[in-house]
């Protein structure tokens, strides 16, 4: 995104450092992502949107070779660079590879430590640090390529997953459950489609209040839907140390939410979960929160 931007490479470094320092690293199997095929990205995105992203990244490469800029703005807080298209394909590819491995039974579940994030990416629009919606692509892929009948997307990022909503609203095969600070970015109308359980909460909401909402609102909907696989938009920017927002969650809250997701997956989905990194910009809090999330997923 450019120098000084909160969506920075150091985010993944902070996660790596925490996993090594905590010793959790030895309990995890690591895999490298392969690039997502365009045909699979088109399950969730328009062909022209993808062509524009690819073309802009390639044009920047040519311009930079001639002494031009290395970045271009696609919206006020989101820029694309010469390497962005490759990163976009790998981020979505990680989610697809994870979906294949979990459905095949090679992995119990998976966490994709990816950049760029995805849940603001709409079918035909990049915004909010996001270009392609990794989780929505993977959810559609599980339905269309693997023949699942019902899946769920759980989004606990502090920002509304408007891009995911844009892609899945009205698709009764996909239940989307989320909470998000409101009013907050991204402002705009929210869908009232029946397959959405999206819960706006005010600034300064704390973990116990979120736990109550999850118990009262998410879990009954998830139980009724009986998803055959769960996908998680795992944003950790609702942490009380993250100054990108004003909510009050801590690591234990993320662990608790992950436990509830895992219980639903064990009852209805053979334990199948694919989680993808979204937000989280306070580096220490991000590392600790991902550790808490992974400890539950790994059962250690």
C-alpha cells in the first residue's frame, strides 16, 4: 500500500514472531499458497474487475521500468503496486488450497495468513485495502467445485464486510454472520437479505457484550443452517489496543468466538474450517490474537 500505510508487511512478521515466541509454531503444519485460477476468482468477481486489477498492476510495472511511479490509488485509502496482482492471486489461492486440503481431510482446519485482505472487495469494486474477496471466493468454490450444499461465513473484523455481503446476499446456500462497529467505515446501506445475520454495535462495545450477541443471534442461525463448512473472515482490529477502531475485545474474546465456531463445525461440518486474515493493525495485539485463534483451531 506504500510507506506508512497500516496494511503493511510487518503485520505478517508480527504473527510469525508471536508464533515462534509462543512455541505454537511447532504444532502447525505450514503450506505455501499457489496462485488462484482466474476461473475460480470469477465465481465471486466480474471478469472486467479482475482484468482491470491485472492490467493496472502490469502497467505500473512498465511505468516503473521507465522511471514512473510504483503505486496507483484505486480508492482514497487503497493503492495497488507492481507486485499486487501476484499477491492477490496468492492470497485467494491460499484460501482455495486450504479449502481443498480441509475437504480432502488432509488438514483438520486451516488459517491463511494472507495479504491483501479481502472482505471489503465487492463483486466489481476494490476498496478498503481489499481487491479480491478471499473468503467469498473460497465459499463459492466449496459450493461450485466441491458440491457442498450449505456453507457459512463468520466475520469478526471490526469493519462491516460489505464486499462479502455484496457477493453473497440472497444466496441461501451461504449464511453470513458478523458484528461490526457502526456507524463506521464503510458507511452505506446494508442488505436485509434473509441469509445475513449482521449485527451493528456501537463504539466501545466490549467482549462480554459481543459474546452475548454471538450466543443469542449467531449460534441459533448457524444451528438452523447446518453448514457443511465454515469460512472465517478473521479480522483482529476490534481489539482494545487497535486504534483503527474503538471496540474493546481482547485475546480471550477471540479464543471464545473461535471455540463457538469450532463447536458448530464439529456438529455439522466434520470440523471443517478455513479462516483468512482480514484486519488487525496494532502489531502486538494482532500477534497475540492470532495465537489465541490458532490455539483453539489446533486444539493446543
